[in-house]
């Protein structure tokens, strides 16, 4: 079973896909996962793999991918810790780096959740991380990134290193007095160097006794001796003693840290495995981007519909996309066509894409394409003649086909290249038809290529079987590599011979020599090709009619909209003008009524104008105004009123005060909180009228911002600042950055005690113009910097 699986992977060149996939990983763990990739026939497993890849593609699109920095495989280090060994500084630094990467990845996924980015699988994988922040901090305080033990790792180490520096300084001063003094003439060069971890000077051979001391080395010619002068022997002895003490203290510190790491090897191992998974998923996403791939739908009924499928290993500039359809209306596809026309590439494309899909990879196909889930994929492709076994080409292929027929079932995909070739044409065709019948009985899905005309007739007459062909351009005498489903390939020999100048009488004689069956098949193919071309012409013609009708529909729709808009505008203007006339008349009437009342009061008689008559007159005048309520049934005005619905931030006129205000928030079903200058009031909606916003002069602001950009950096470095000064500097910088119209800036606060970083992040949370902020990636400062994005 394993040999069969390996053989199909080798035949389809699956290993080349794996190599390209592995090139996108950043770790040995991720690379190992890529090289271990193999197709599955379990629906749940394939679905999970595809959803993981889709999550990776989504993050690649919106975030540029997962920010996993390169990390070493520390599994051997963990094994040594488990048997009680101590690690060196570099090994401890590598473990510390992994813990830092874990912390960064957790922060990344926390930000994703805050931004409510939906993912199917990756949140679950990220939850497998085991945070060891305290251990990571301790490692960070002991060793640097290169594994060198820091001076502050212990008080004793700091004291020893201070002594070493002072001792080196004294030795150098002593030797400097020699190489720059009167004794310099005894030297071959006025330099101070080191041999056997001791400071020495280069002395001429003939002057070796001048300085005394110890000879540590000599030049290749023997003319120069590297001597430790007697005057610095004791100083070097003391320095050497300090260096030995330093080594012992470093060993003690590393052993102590190793003992602290040892209890957490299982958690570190789990973090490595989780990082490896994410690295592998990120690589799958990047490979999908490289091949312009999409996520396929999954058919458990093995209905394969791969639209515009492209072979992923062929140069995108040369590859020809084809629709690969099988398993729905027909279970067998018979592909015919000329040699070098692309038949074998079609077989390999179908097989390789199916293997990739069942391995959780996205496919270089159009959207809404569909893959199947086959328990086994068999292929007999290419010339597999075996010299050692003295098998002919026919025998070799037949051996493979026999093996396939013995193992196939209804959930098998079978790909056969040149079925029945390599023997007598009549016998080969008969065998091919018989084998196809056997495959059909088993219910397997099969695609075969062949030259036999008998198979063309077979594909035309058998149920659930369809002919296909590789298109050939007779005008250019070259293949187009396009797969035509439903059209068998026809022999173009006579047409090619005619175009190349062969005597027509020879061609006619050859046609007469063809068997009647062959001629009928050829005529059938010719007829099908003519029908296909006619169908394509009719389709293009109908497409033109449809485009023209769609254009007319759009133009008519636009014209109707313009008509209604113009009608609304005219009605609104007429309404405004009518109301203005009525208001003017009402003002004049009010004036008349006031004059009458004044006169009545002056006269003081009961026979004057009655008050209820005055009220009635005023009411009749007011009713002359056309109210909006009476027009509510008008569809056009109802549509316009809907546009006038109040929203927070709208400018309104408060009718009862005659003042302009701004809506703050809705206070009830029909009430709003309105800001009028410095005064806030809760008013009924009926007392408010929506008015146009006042335009604000923007050009001057833009001028200020663009001018500021030349003086403001996109980075602010707060390292070394005191807390209060740093916060003040941050506040000024954010204002300047906003005036400079920067969309994003970086605040460098360093790691240190974390006080400034915490202060920076607290200030950013409260700033009204800050949209988001997050720790920088490892290659841009990591925990020592914060990237800030402003609101647009």
C-alpha cells in the first residue's frame, strides 16, 4: 500500500510541489512538516487542513502573514536537559528566543481577536501555546541574543569582569611604554598582540634576552619571537586567574539557568510544535499566493469540477488553463489528439491537483472549483520500459494496468496514458475497450488518452462516458493545448498533407483506402466540430445581444432616476415658492388684524370686531400654507423625508428658540440631546428641523499638516528619558505626527523595567485619534517598540 502511494506521488512529481512549499518555511520544524506532507482520504482531516490554509491566506491578505521570525530547532537541547546536562550560552539564548517568539505570536493573536478578525482554526492552534514569560525574562537578563552571559547576570561576575578590564588596562599600559619607548628598536613591529591568552610583543630573534620573560610563539621564518616580558608576567598571571574565575562563574550561572529551564521542557516542546504548525500553515498560504491558488470545494461524491485548472509546475507564462470535469454526468473521459498536444499534461494536472487538494493545499483553479476525495489514485503514464526485467513497452504498461485493475474500487481515480498502445492496433483497441468496461463495472473514475479511432466511437456510444480532445490549429499546424470536452480528436493527416503540397490525387486515393468505420468516425468528428463552432458563434452573437440589452436597461434605469430627481426638485422649488407667498400674505393679514384690534381697543365699543372672529380669520389664513403632513402620501416627498431622518452629529434648527444646534445623542423615542453653544438641552424631535452643515475651510489645515511633515520623524525614541519627560515628549510628538498627516508612527521605548512602555501604552489607549497600537515585529524592535495607527 505504501509503495503504491509513493509511486503515484513520484509519477505526479508531488515532491517538486513539496520542495516549493518548504522553501516558504522559516524554521527546521516547519520545513520538516512540509516534507512530511501526504494526501489523506479522510473528509474531516482534509476539511481541517483546508480551513487552516484558508486562515493563513486570509492573514496573508490582511496582515501580510504570520509574523514568525526564524528560530532554531532546540529539541536536542531539551533532550540533554532531560538527562541532567547543562546548556551553553548560545543554546540557552536559542530557547529564550523561542519563548520571545511565542510571546509575540500570542500578542498577535490577541490583537486579531480585538479587531474581530474571524478565523476557523488558527485561534484554536494559538491557544495551545504555553506562556513562560517569567522564564523568558530571566533568560533575557542572563544572556544576550548571541549567547554571551551578561555582566549583570550576577554581582560576582560583574566584579570579576571589572577586575579583568582593569588588569588588561594595566598590562597594556606597561607594554605600551615598551613599544613606544627606547626599547622599541628591539621589536620587529610596535604592536601588542595575544598568544595563549596572554599579552605579548613581537621581539627580534637576536634581542630575545633583552626583555627576559617567556617566549610563547615565533613567526614562520623564526625571525620574530612573541615574548611576554618579565615586567608583565605577574600582571598577566593575575589577569589569567581572573579569566579562570570568570569561566567558573559563567559555568555556574549557565548551570543554574539550565536547572530552571529543565522542569519546563514539555511546555517548550509544545510551543515548538505549535510554532512549527503555524510556520507550515503560513508556508501553505505563501505557496497559494505564489501559484495564484484558491480554496476548492470538497465533493464527497467525487464530482470533480476544476475550472481553468493550471499545472502548478509549469511556468505561468506558458501554462494553458483547462476545465477538468469528471465524475458527475460521466465517469469516464477519453482524451484523443495529436502527439505533443498536451494530453499527458492534462492527466498529470488532474492527478497532481487532486493530490494537492487532499493534502490541504489550495489549487491553481478558478473560484468555486470542486475536488473529490479518492481513497486511491492510480496512474500509468509515460514509457516505463524496464531493461533489467527485459519488458517491452506494452508489457511494462500492461503490468501496471493489471495491478490497477486488481486494486481499484468505486472510490478510485485512474489515469491511463495511451491505453493499449505498443501492440497491434486492432488488438490494442479491443483490449482498451474491454479494460474500460471493467473499470466501469467497478465504478471507478477514469481518464484515458488514446489514438485509437475505436475508442472515439466507444466514448460516443457508452453511457457515462464522454470524448474529449486536445485542440489542433490546422492553419498554423500546431497544438493549442486546449482541452475540448465532448469533441473527440480527429485525424488531421489529410488536411496537413494538403497544406504541405501533397498531390490531391494521392490524398483522395488514401481516403478510398480507409475502412468505412474509420471514415464514419472521422465524419462524425468533423460534424461535431462544425456544430461546436456554430454553437460558439451563436453564443458570441447572443452575448452581444445580451450586452446591448443590459446597456439599454442601464440607460433606461438612469433616465427614469433622473426624471424622478428632476420632478422632486421642481416640486420642492414650487412648494418653497408657494409657502413664501402664503407667509408673506399671512404677515400682511396679521398686520391688518393687529390694526383692527388696536382700533377696537381705542374705540372700546362692543359692536367692534369680535375676538373669535379675529382668531377664525387668522386660522383660515394659516390653512392656506401647504403642510408636509398633507403631502405625506406623496411617494416622492416620502422618499425625500426619509433622507431627512435625524442622526447624531447632524446640524438642526431648534424652532422654539430659533437657534442652530448639533445633535449629540437620542434621549428617547422622540427626543434628542441638542448642543446649542455651551448649552445642552433635551428636546422633542418635532421641535427640530434638519439643516445643512456649515462648510469648514480645510485648505489651511492641509497646508499646516503638509508643512509639518518635513520636520517630524515617523519614529520617536524615548530610551534613556525619565518617565515624566517621556510622557510629555510623547504627547507633543503625537500632536505633531497628526499635523503631519502620518497614518502610522513607531514609538521606541526599549525594554528596561517596562515603566515607559506601560506609560506609552496607557497614553495611547486614552488618545482620541489613536486607532490601534501593537508591539513591533521582532525585526523592527519587538517588545522594545510600539507601532501606532491613527484614525483616518
